């Protein structure tokens, strides 16, 4: 009830499906990195060829995927944060607005 008017105030609830909030993981690792890992391992296996290539690919692919799963457990949006961060500058000059001209008063 509203304290001022004594009317009943109804709140609106909108359900959000949990799949919209969960991170997209592939085998426990971030999806994009797991796909890149699988592509590079497939290139290694087909490039080297034979039993040696398959063995190297399985060992290296398993090790890299294991490291990716550990990284995803710590931060499941790590790649998105990294992509956003590499576009940041080290220093932003103070300016009155975004499109201000660079002027130095010496």
C-alpha cells in the first residue's frame, strides 16, 4: 500500500531466462578461445601429419584447453575485457568536451 494515498501499488515482474545471464563456454573454456584452440590444433595435426602430429596435437590441445578452463573459472568474460582494454589509451588529455581541439598554451 502506498503510504500517502492508501492505494495498492502493483509491481511488474519480467522473468529473465537464465541462459541470457550464463557465460557461453565450450568445454569449460570461453567459446571463442576454444574454437581458436581447436582450429590451431587441427592445423597442427594436418600440417605435421602421421602419428607424431596426432600425438603433439592431442597433448598440446589438451594442455591449452586445460589452461583456458582455469582462466574461465577465474574470469568467464576475460577475453571481452581484454578486447575492450586494448582500445584504451594510456593517457587522456583533459578537455572541455569530447571533440575539443588539442591546444597548448606555452
